[in-house]
């Protein structure tokens, strides 16, 4: 059966298709795109169009999805740049942008370095033209001088330095053939010829400098060495002298255009024709846009937007670090249909054929955050500002959980948690006199140079101290006498006068010197080197005993000294919160609603004065800052350490807090509610020595199945549940006057759910202790000790009815 349209006579096999036809073709359009004004009858077609619709630039064929991107494109590409920086000659479309740039611009056009004779690449019509170094702004008469300057002063050789020259003990090639030009070229390009290996998890480059008469076996020997360095399958690409198929070295800086030719699908062995065609197209485009394309030295990043516009392609530039993380160097803001990804290395570009295989991590260049997928990083970069992000999670602070705490949550308790083994070492150094002065007020007189190190441990078999010489050209003790390595072979103990210290302005006592002589004779020492070893070992032996005593002190408190913290304040902080948790103390954290309190406290923290005084002052005898018109008249000393001790001795604010505001008449505003259950569990911890962990002292609740529980003691495998009578449907004196109809209808269901939860927990093998709110409140009334405990944990909330703000502030002062 066929259905015919009565307007255009078109037939359809289904009636639904006929209805859609009439609605779409002959009906009125009521969906209009606000970008291109196109109208639609069907919403699904309209939505699909909006996803693909772009805004076309009115000056060119570039397409964008957002109007702000169009505006930025017009300002960058099509706006006439009239304002020029007087320092670096950079052009701007807006005067304000140029003024902001000039405030930061540090380049100077006054430095011009000219050679007395023109170089090989100079031309007669270039007498007034100079070539400027982009690193230091120095100027040269020709490109050759600029190149030599860059290789000698700015080429980065990396942390490994350069390799040795391949002719070892033989004469250099230019010495054999007496070729001075060859020497000049080799020395200028030595950073390239002798650069070190570059290894990473993705791509490794090995540079093997060769002589003119190298053989294939020598080459295979180098390849076998590379094979031994690898731990997985790899592909080896050989490149000789950075040439292609034996032809000339690439020096035309057309890497961006070669990448584009590869991206267009051209064969890699036939790229030059297509590369040159793309480059010619760019030169014509640059001339039309009045871009500087003379003396082309490569495509700079600030012209990448023009490059995209010229070839209608999105370009993303990445840099791959040695650890395999990709950094975004340039992110395209265009919305062309085609996208090309390239890698930047040493100011050159290479084509990325498979972006997922390129790296496994992407890093935001603004905030250093890592992402597994490039699209996730792009979404992040749209809103990343690089500013510090403040997160106020609220609740209460708890120490970070150790691996043992996490195991306890799953019922696994490790008994032996402490690791007692360690190694200690001690360096000794000699003081070498130097004659260097950095300023009129600061002089360098001596330099520490390591001479010996002693090692000792408490591991069985390694408890005896051992001393090792750091280097053959280093030395040690007595400090001021021992200023050269040659004195290590001194056959006798230095004289008593040689032990004098100008820093302490005294010498060792005669008894101490007699002791040194006895040590010398008792240990059969023959040179001062033996004395050095003995002295160095004296430090590490007692050091081991001191560390063991320190470990014992913290082991008794179940703290592994070297795992928990790296400083005494860190240990003190750990102990503070651990003991506070056991005593029921909690430390509230600011949430988003009270985040302004954090900034109020931070902005009003004020430090005291800090002044560095001379070591010696005497009233009426010395002068302030050596000014003879300002004699010292009075000396005052203040012990600031006592202030810190006083503060430590004061009670700290703990528990939940109440906030008072002027606009509310200073009525207390409590943030934390339903804290009665924590009072109950902490009271059990306090009186019965239990170790019940709950949200207040650990930061989160334990879950059993899908049910979160109020508290859990891993030592007894016991769950503690505190039931609020209203929320759990308990029929008691607290709920007998509830009139809410909905609560009355669901009371039994609430109670049954509570019983069901208890049954499930017991079925999982846990002990359970339950407490109803009404029973606990009755206990508070009957037991004075419990009442005092609960009252001490409440924030002080005295009433200030009718008080004025000025009186309140005056009372605080």
C-alpha cells in the first residue's frame, strides 16, 4: 500500500513517512541556528547541525565554533599592527598591548658587533643589514658569524657533556693534511658531532663519532653495545652525518613543511618537491600578510597561527621529556577539519604519526598536572589558570593512614611494624685557604674539601666502623694545619701549636694533646692518615648507639622514626595528633561555607622583628655599624625561645567550633551537629582503654558491605553503632510527642531497617555494640563523670544578648 502526498504527489510506503515528509518539507520552520540563521523543522536535525556549525571569518575561509575565537583570529591575522615596540621592534594591533609588552621587554638594539672583514655569505647590498642573535641580541655582519657565535656560546650540550674525539692518540685529520679550514669547521660543529647519547623510554638517540676510515666491523661493534643496553624489543635506525640518502645535510629549516608533506600522505623518499611547493605557498602567504620571511630560519611558534590559516589545518606541538611525559608547547585554537601533531626537539619539528603511541602521559604546561589522554588535558587547559586551588573539605583532621592502617580496615593486623636497621656515615673535611673576595663586606678565606668518610651500622657483621678516603687529592685534620693532601704522609703527630683554632681563638689543652700522643703510640700510627681514620671512626660508632636510643624512644610509641617523618617538627606533629585522637581531641577543618576564616587568619598573621647583631658590643666602647658618631649606650637582650615554650604550654582549641557574626547579634552558629555519638565512643576509649576509630578521628567511616558503621575497634573486631531515636524509628520518650504524619507512617520501616543492618553486620563475623540516643542522654543525667566529659567537648557558647559590637571588640582587646 502506498501513501501519496496531496501537495507534491510524492509517494511513501508508510504513513509515518508521509507525515514526516509533510512536516519537514511543507511545514513551517521553527528551529533557527543563531550562527548561520539556517532554519529546521525537526529538532534532531537542528541539534545535529549546531554540533557541526561553525562561524566563518569574514576576511578569509577560516572556521571557528566560538565567537571569541573568531575575534582573537581577526585581531591576530587581519588587524593592521600599527604600534611598534621601540626596544625589539615587535608590532601590536592595540596600543595597550604594546605598552604592557614594553614594561617587560628587556631587549636592547644598541649592541652591534661587526667584524672587520665581510664573511663569505655577505652580499654588497647588505652593508647596512645585520643578523641578530635571538639569545643575547648581539648582531653580526653575516650568517656565518652568527652561526659560529651560536655554536660557541649558546649550544646546549646537556648534563653528560661531549664525547671524546674519535682519533684518540692519533693526530687530528687537519694536522695530517694541514687543512686549517677543516679544523675551523670541525671545532664549530663539535657540539653536534660529539654530542652525547639521549636515552628515554620512547625514543633513544645514540651518537657514535667516527673517523673517515671506519669499517663495518667497527660499526657492528657499536650496534652490539647498544643491543646490550636494551631490556626489551627495539628498532634501530642508522643515520650517518645527518644526511638523507647520501645527499646534502638538511640546513634549510623546512622541517614544518616536511611534516605537513608527510601528513598529506606523500612518500618519505619523494618529499622534497612537495616540501618546496608548500614552502613557496607559505612565502606567498607571508608576503600577502606582510610577515617577515626573508632569511628564513625556521617557523617560529608565534607564526604558527598564520601557518594554520595558510594551510587550513590545526597544528598541536608537543615536547617529549626523558621520562616519557609529553608537554604541550603549542595548542591550536582553530577548528579546521584536519589536525596535525608534531614533536619539537632542539628547535626542530618531527611528525607524530600515532599520537596514542607517542606517550602515555600528557602534562599541562601551566599547572604541571598529568593526564592519561590528550583530550582530557585539552579540556583542562581551557580553564587552567595556574593559580593555587584552595579546597576546604571540612570535617576534622586525621593523620595520613599508613599501609598498616589500611590493612586493618580489611581485618589484617600486622604485629611487627618496626624496621630497626640503619646505616650512619660521617664526612671529615680539610680547610683549604683561598684568597677570594666578593665584596667590600664579605671575604672568603677558607673552603671545605672532603677528605674521609666513615661508615657504621647496627646490622650484624657490619657494626665495626670503617673509614674510606674520598679522593686522592682531598685532605683532613687538624683543621687549619691540615691544608694539603701531602700532609697525609706526615710521619709524626703535628705539634701542639698546630691544633690552634683561629675561629675559637684558643688551642687544645696540654692534657688533650697528651691524649692524642697516647692514641698515636697505642695504635701504632705511622702517618697522619692513620690518625685521620681513627678520628673519623670516633664519630660514627657513638652515632649508631645514639640512633638506637632514639629509635627505642619512638618504638615504644609505635612510631618508626625514619618512615614517619624526616624532621623533629614532623615527629612532634604525628605524636600530637595520635595522642589527641586517643584522648578524644579533634581538630576541625574549614569547609567552603567558612573558607573566609582561613584567609582572615592568614592575612592577620604578623611576624616579629628580626635583626642580626654583631657578636661583640660593649657600652661606651663599641659603635653601632662602626659609626663613630653613634656609640653603644645600652644593650638589651630578649629570649624569644621562651615565648615559643609558653605558647606550647597553653591549651589548644579543639573540637567543633561555633561562629559569631555581628549581623546576627553574636548568636553562636554551630557547623557540626549530631556529635553525641562521638562523645559516647570517645568516652569508651577514655575510660576503658579501647581504640575505636570513627569519622572524627580517622577522617572516614568504615564500611561493611554497603553499610557504613559509626565506629570500629580492630583489636576486638567490634562495631559500635549509635542510633538517633528520631532517625531510626525508636519508640521512646524522645519520640512520643512527634506529630509529623509522614514520620509516624515510616517509623516502623526505619526501625526494621536498623535491625536488618545489625543482623547483616553480625552475619559477617563482627561483634556489635549498640547505643540508643535516649539511653545515652539518660546516662549523662545520672553519671557526673560522663556529663563532665561531654560538657568539656562542647564549644564555649555563652550568650551575649544585647551586647554591642564595640563592647565585644573591646573585651577581646
